């Protein structure tokens, strides 16, 4: 399984990635998570990308492509992977095609989570993440039992610093201008699997696994 999860910010890519990687036993590669981990560690890459994330702008293609190309050559990616949040531009998609071709690999499918703008805005505005285990909650759709505390590991929940009104607007603009054209790109390649992302997280996952079973296994 060599999969891409495509969809606007807040569409549920990370939520589905947890389920997909458990079922199909492939590594979860989230460029957003990689960047945030570098920013936390204050590495050279973290310092380079921090401003882009803070403003909700895309990190330059050269930087992002290099990170993913390196990650895909690691041994755990030999038999498959799930890319979450990459590619986000046509240039990234083309670089990925070339990189995979060099490795003698091809994509299995591109899952496109279709979610309306008003829904993703609410999902991002209500998102809360566990500082311990990374579990994602939502103030509107999936509240923790105790306010601010993770149900699973009892650690404190935090809000992503880019889930603010202004940054959300920038991220949606970047998605519409730079990422949405990838839907046509992968559709023309016969790889696109559209999934209704407005359903509950479990229903979305059922649709994803049903589509993968039908078309690709
Ligand atoms: P992305 O990785 O695409 O930015 P996330 O998986 O982090 O999105 O989800 C964004 C927010 O929406 C989180 O708070 C998550 O708990 C919530 N969420 C995800 N999927 C659903 C869903 N199907 N229905 C309701 N809320 C959801
Ligand atoms: P995400 O966690 O996927 O919502 O990504 C958070 C932020 O990381 C984005 O708003 C961008 O600033 C940056 N980012 C993540 N993936 C990419 C990518 N493929 N290309 C450029 N920037 C990215």
C-alpha cells in the first residue's frame, strides 16, 4: 500500500491516518508532524520553517521534497507508506512521481477526503491534541470526558498554534490555490479515491477501507 491522503486542512487526514496505518501496517509520514517536531527541538530545519507554519503558508517545495525523499528511502517504507499532507503542490507531486520511479515504486491510491469549508473551519477551530500520546479531540465533535485532559493517558490537551482564525484563513487559501489542483492531477492518472469526509470518523474509515478493498487488494 503506497497511499496519499489528500484533503483540505482539518478534513480529518491525521484522524484517518491513525486508523489506516494500524490496519495496513504502513508508516505514517506527515510533513506537518515532521516540521512541528523540528520546531519543538529548535533544529536548523525547525528555525527555517517556523515562520511558514506560524503564518499558515506552505513551506518551500525544495525543503519539503528533500524531507520526504529522504524519509521514503528508510527501510520501514520498503513495502508501503501513507503520506499525509504531502504533496501539497503540483511541483511536489511531480517530484514524488520522479522519486518513486527512481525507486521502482508506484502509488496505489490517492484518498481524497471531501469536506465542506464550513466544516473544516469548525474542525480546526475546535481541535485539541494530547501532549502525551498525540490523540486528537474536538470541542465540537469529539470532546474529552474531562475538559482539557486526555481520556487515554490523562495528560493535558493543547491547541495547535496555527489553529487561529487568521491562520486558518491563510491555510484554506493555500489549499484552494496550490493543493486543490492535485485532485485533477491524480484523477487523470486514475488514482483518485473520493471519500465523503463529512461522515463520522468511523464511517469515513469504513468508506476508505471499503474502497481500498474493492479497487486495490
Ligand atoms: P487534518 O489532519 O486533515 O488537519 P485532523 O485529523 O487533525 O485533520 O482533524 C481535524 C479536527 O477534526 C480534529 O479535532 C479531529 O478530532 C476532528 N475530526 C476529524 N475527523 C472528523 C470527523 N469525521 N468528524 C468530526 N470531527 C472530525
Ligand atoms: P498540517 O499538519 O498538514 O496541517 O501542516 C501544517 C503546516 O505545515 C502547513 O500549514 C504548512 O505550513 C506546513 N506543511 C505541511 N506539509 C507541507 C507541504 N507538503 N508543503 C508545504 N508546507 C507544508
